[in-house]
């Protein structure tokens, strides 16, 4: 994740589940900000208290998740690559659901994050298309990018303490 | 009654070579066209589909694998969105108002194509 292209503004991300002692040491030596991420698959029993970003794979129990972690300032991430090849009905439903989730994020103090989920160049998404998706969901792109920048800045401050 | 000149935009996509729909003569794959149109109708409705005046155009002297799409300026967002959600291994190149400019962009893309496609 890079906010404005400068080296010091690069934000590293580590999957919380894949952390071991050696990688923890590597991370502690790193000067960049590190955000820990986990995957939410719909089970509310899983604990995410130490996660900065939750990648949502299933919307089941999502409202309970909001209530459980209310005010923890967690980033809720949705991957476009997960839905890219779905049929029209599923896509339409996703656009509808995601708007509802976005409003819940606002209400429960979560940060809504939309990501391309790209692992190859084919999956990459241009800013124009990304902003079109935001617009189609019903999110002002300027507000989205501002909110994300503020959230990352807050995480940076918290990490430096 | 004032008549406005319709403005169009050209979008170019590169479809990955190993896709079975690309043939050697660089004829636009009919399956791709059908899939794109179906997606555009599915996402935006048939009224917007016809309003967009979307066409896949044949341009001479473009390398194999590239498809050029023409549509109304007002509907370019819908078309780009549908292109992204089409179930094809493709890369969307920047849009342009002229075919001449698009050809320049294709040449620029070709410089890095091998690097991009290998990854």
C-alpha cells in the first residue's frame, strides 16, 4: 500500500495467520508501518482483536462482527477479484450489499476498504474503473480516498507511539 | 432544434494470447463480443446498451490480440465497467478520443507486453 509514492509512506501488510517468530523479527526491524490482516469467513467466534484489516470473504454474520468490534477502528476490506467473474445477478446483489456494509462501516466506526485483490497484471484495475465502481456502489470517490488517507495516517500515528 | 455532434471514445483491450477465442487472422472473437454485450446489458440494462452505440471496430495494422471498442462518451464508464467484469483474461488499455492516439498507446504497451504477460 503506497499513499503518495514516497518510500517512507509505504505501508506494509502482513497476514496475521501466517506470522511466525522469524517473520515477527523481520517485521520489528522494518521502519515502515505494518498493518496486520486476517480473513473473515463468516464465523463470529474467530478473534480479530489484533487485526488492523479484515478481508471479508463472506457477508454472513457481518452485522454481529460490527457489533462485536465496534469502535476498534478496523479496516474492512472487500476484494473485487472475488466477484469479478460472477454472473450479473450476483454482481448486482454485491453492489447492493456493499452499499449497506459501507453505511454500517460509517455507523460502527470501521474503515471501508475496497481492493482490487490483484495477484496478476490481468487483475489490476485502473483508477478510472475503480472510481466508477465506487460511484456505482454509491460512494463519493473523493470522500472514500480522503477517509482512507485519514485512517492510514491514524494507523501511522498509533504505530509510532 | 439544436443538433449536437455525438462524441465517441475508443477503448482498447488486449486479450491474452492463449485465450482460445483469438484466431490467427486477428478477426475479433465473436465469443468475446457476445460476452461483452451480454455483460453490458446485464449490468446496465438494454436501454443503456443501445444508447451507448457500442461497436467493435476493425482497424488495419493493429497487432493480433488487440480489440478496439467504440462507444458514446456519455456511456464510457458503463462500457469500461463491463469490460472489467467480462470473464476474459484481458488488459484494458487507456481510452482515447482518436484511433491515431490509440495506436500510439498500443505501441507503448507492446514495449512492456512480454514483461507484463509473463508475470
